[in-house]
């Protein structure tokens, strides 16, 4: 029998499992993995590995995940290449889970068989009343033939006003994940998401995960800090609206010192690790972080401290004061 992992932000996965049990009764080889605010990506990945190890057959696993591009999807996708018999379905809903439970009664079906069968049923489970609100299917027009040759923009070309537009600069340990790929992208409307990190730019696995997490219609790139400095000075990017994602405030400071013209920074997430103190429900700092953020503030950069746009912004001064007090007490 195919094993199932329900994975989500918050308690959605656990709630779906409980609801599925009300319909089908308790099911064997079904595990939930929930990403909580206090968890980092590595913590979540470890939970996934522990869940899979608990199954009778850890190689025939179907993952039902909440959001394409979110941290649960990204971390499972990072394990995916080593397990070609696994399958991942995103956008998990109750009709999908019910159909999966039904389909896996046939012990001959693999995770791939069930995923292929279930995806159409899950989509059909999304209905609206009154029926007049159902969208009318429009066949796409034939695409125009591509140009015979589309070369790079010649060096020295000036597009727009010659200055790249930064619609958002964000520090986030998780980089491109669900909150960024959906809420922040819709709010700021970039045409490119640029992850600025020396470490990630040299990690092929993390780069591929970020590329897969990009929302439709938005290109994602991973570049080292020095490359971002060069791009910021290149007039060929004058028509570009970019969202910049930094893994650490130290990378951000290097970019600013190199000439990247950032005036406001969204502090979204700084994961806890040894030597750091927790100052908000999403931000932990050590002394180096405090010094780095104060250097950025001294340059006139302002800070918007919140995970998602709907959150109330935290006070930068209060956050720094709390960090210094708790670090001094260590």
C-alpha cells in the first residue's frame, strides 16, 4: 500500500488527516508534517525524513502538500531526486485526500499511478455555486513563432531610465517560499525575483529548488553578491522590476556597500541557531546581526519588520534593544 505524507504550513495537514479519518477511519502509513513559525527549513526536512522512515515502504510515498513553492514543497522537492518512485501533489484538498484513500485500496497501484489518477479528480472537486460563476474555458490562441535569433541585449544599451527598480528587498532565511511566492509577489508585482547569496549561488540543489518555486510569470535568478552589484549598475536592467531576497543581513550590507541602492528592507525571517536570541516570533539574532543591522540603519535604510503584509510591523528600535539585552544576559 502506498504511504502518504500530508505536509503543510501550520495545522492544515493535521486537520485534513483528522477529517479523512472521519470519512474513512484511521489509515495506516499516513503521516503529517507541519511547518510551524519556530521551525527552520532544516527542521522541517528532518521531520519529513523521520515520517518517511516510519513507513512500511519508504520508497513508495505520495506527498500531498499545501502550496507549490512553499517551504514544505521546497524541502520535500530537495529530497525528491534521490527517490524516483515518490510523487508530489500540491494544492491538497479534501476531495484529493478522499480519492487518494480510495485509490490506494488497490495494492497494485504505485504512488505515480495514484498521483496521475487523482490530479484530475482533485481539480474537479473545486466547484462553485451558482454555476454561472464557473469560468468559461477559452482555447488559447496560436502562439507566434519565436524569432530566429534572440541574442543578449548589447552592452551599453539603456532601457527605461537605466536604473533597476527594487519593488522589495527582504531578508529571509528561507528565501523564496510560500509567503514570498504568493502574498509578497502579488503585493509588489515584480517581473524578476533575485536571490542574492554567495552560498546559494554555488549550491546547485538549492538553486534548482528556488527556480521551481518561482510563481507563474515571474523569472527567478540566483546570483552572488558581487554579480548583484554589477547588475544594479547596468543600464540594460532599467526596465526591470526586481524583488531581492537575502538570506542574511550580512549579504545585504555587502550589497549596499557595493552600491545597490536599497532604501527600505523587509525583515521577514532570521532563523534561530546556536548563539542567537529570539527577539520576535520570526527573528533571532546574534551580536553580528545586531551590528550589521545598525550599520544598515546608519546608512539611512528603514526597516519593515513583518512576515506577511497583513501582519502589524514590529518596532526596529525595540527589537534591537531586546536583542542587545538578551545577548548581554547570555
